C-alpha cells in the first residue's frame, strides 16, 4: 500500500513537471516550494512561527527568519535561521526505546543555518492574443505557462550547543529538489520532489510535495497541500520514519501595496499517529511576509488625450 502511494505520488509530480505552468504560489507558509523568485533586486522576508508535533516529541521555530533576494529575474538567494525548540514528551522513540513522561524536557537554542540558491532554468510564455485593456494599461507582461527550476539548499550547524542538547540534528545536510508550476483553468498547482543527502547520524530521505489552490484576488489566495517525507535508510537500528501531511492555508495582503502579507497554514497526518512512527498530530505556520524592492515601471507609453479641436 505504501509503495503504491509513493509511486502514484511521484508519477503525479512528474506529470505536473511536464504540464503547463503559471504563477502558482508555494513556499511559506507551505512546506512545498516552487520555481518562482522575488524578481531582480527584490527582497522577500518571511517571519514565521512554525510547529510540528507528534506523540513522542515536538519541534518549533519561534520565530524562523527566512530572507530571500532576487538576483536577476530567475535566481533567488536564501538565508534562513530559526530560534529552535525541541520538546521531548516521552513514550517510545523510533528505535523502540521508552522514555517516561516524567523525564520530558524542553530545550531551546539557535537552529540550523539554511543556505540556498533557487534557479528557474526554463520558462515558456505563450504566443497569445493581445492582453486585455486592463493588463495593457498596467504594463503587465504575460505570465509564463511553463516553468521549472531547482533549489539546492545546504543546512549547517551553528557553533552553539544546540546539537549536543538535541535541539537540532547534526549537520551538514544537503537538499537537491526539482520544482514546477501548473495552471489548470482557475486552479493553480505546484509540485516538488527532492532528496536530502545527510551524514552518518541522520537518515537520508525523499521529499514530495503538491500544492493546489486558487488566487481569489491580488490580495488573497488559498491552497491545500499534500506533503510526504520518508527516510531512505536507517541509522543506529532505528525504524524508518515518515511524515505524510495534509494541510490548508493561504496568504492575505494587509496593505494597499500588497507588500505586507499574513500567512497561515495548519494540517496533520492523515495516517495513523502513534508514538515512534513520526506521523505528526499537527503542523502549523503563522507568519508575515514582507516584500521590498524597486517599484515596477510601467512599460506603456503615456498617450496624450486630444482636446476638442482634435489637437494632442
């Protein structure tokens, strides 16, 4: 059953990678990412409060600082670091070792630094009919109907005691994903598949993500997310862990310029949740997104309005 699910999910993501794409919005508050970048000389700053909890333990970022910069129209530079909390609640871990609830602990420290470079290496814009007058008046270029990219990310431990106190896992770790967008009528879709290359202390794992939703206006959008992360190997006799979640969330602009947005997402595993199997009782993201950068120039030449005599 599990293999059938994995094969079907992977096949669906590959189909999406070959479908028509558009400006769908994955990324924060969702786990799945997309090929979109902030734009040349534009900043995207995400400040989020993130939680992921199962019967045995909980991991939280309070807050998570995610800073992104557009280098040209197709490249994004990223630096992310959280204040991390690890909560040991007690019960059986993934190796079957029992910890009594009386020995539960909560540890706080600086999380891992995550460095990334996103590259949207291909996009295609349709040769469509002339844009509507509204879009023409605003100087908007037609959206790409196909785009695909990659987003390599390197996770490094900071020189603190966070690893020794089990706040974060030992590094380094390296993620290599493939991402794509798609538009099916009014529905926006993102797909991502990737692999975490780790060290001898941390299992390597596959990630797969799918985000489907709709942009109701330039100020509000809502999506559903299906995300799966599964260990590819085991470490120290532990059982393979898996986290398969279904979440819902979106973004709402809080100002007129659409540069300050509220982001929300909540979900949980739709598989059996027990101590030791890694499936979360709940996941959540609450945060804000700040967009900074030069204002887009109107490409349209201003037309002079003729007066009553016919002169301009």
